[in-house]
């Protein structure tokens, strides 16, 4: 197995021990083996077992996520915190690059002019740039980015390979995730208010590890 964790033996033992504790304390669940790898990594990143009840998967989510990574897909994110958390070497192994437009001057100007949000305009820019089709879209912070992604799929024909919808918050966070659950596009969603960039990073890292271990 190609171990992409880049750990020392002691670090690997600690992580493996943590996952053993998670498996034991989580108990029975309805997730498939690969889906559970994503859920347990989210629990590992948060120490929050409630995610066992919050995570939802489109039936093709894990498979299409792995295939997209192996193709070297773009990874479009709502905030730079996700980019900062991702392991660059793992991404380079597949030729994947991250894209975040939320701080671009034209995005800021468009948001001000339209009384919109930077997150909305950043997703629109990604779509105009042709980056969304075949991409993994990961939203961990801004519910409006997820709502706009849903709109782009439903109204403008955007076709991302996978939508990871895990924004955290109180205004529109839960609603944005419920909207994502109706997508025909494969998705991974954490229902409710909980989420965050850390969750998005954990999911992508789990997919990267599965892509190196699984041959489909």
C-alpha cells in the first residue's frame, strides 16, 4: 500500500490507535466501508461523534471523488483555510490544484456592485472560468457558496464531479445543505449547523488515501 500520510512510525501508531478508538466507540452504523473512512476521519478531526448521524452520501460520491482525483481534477474551495489545510504533496501526486477566488479584486468588486457575497461571486467566477465541470467543489465556511453551487448545477448546467457541502454556521448553513441533498450531482454533506473547513479537509484527505489504496 502506498502510504500517503507521510508520518513517522510513532505518528502512524497514534493515528491508528485513534481510529481504533473511534471504531469501538462509534458502534454499529449504516455506512459502506469506503464511506466510513470519510466519516471516521471527520470524527478524528473534530472528536465529535455526532457527525456519525449528520453525514450523508450520494450513492456515487466516493467512487466519483476517487475517479476525479485520479484524473487530476481541479479542487474549487470557498475559503483559503481549506487550501491551507490540504497536503500539497498528496495533491501533486495526482496533478490536482486548488482554486479559491474569494479574495480576488474582481470578485470583491462584483459582490459590492450586486449587493451579493464574495462567496457567491467566487463560485460564479469558477464557473465562468470552466473550472467547475469535473471538479471537486468543497465548501466548508460559506453557506452562500454552497447555495450558489446548487443554483449553478440546477440552472446553468454546471457539472462538478463531487460537491462537498459542509459549511458551518447559523444563517442558511443547514438550509444550504438540505438544498445540496437534492442535487443529481454526487455529494457529501454534513446536515445541520455543524461543519467547517477542517471537515472539508478531512473528507478530501480521506478520498486521497482511498484513491491510493483502492483500485476500481
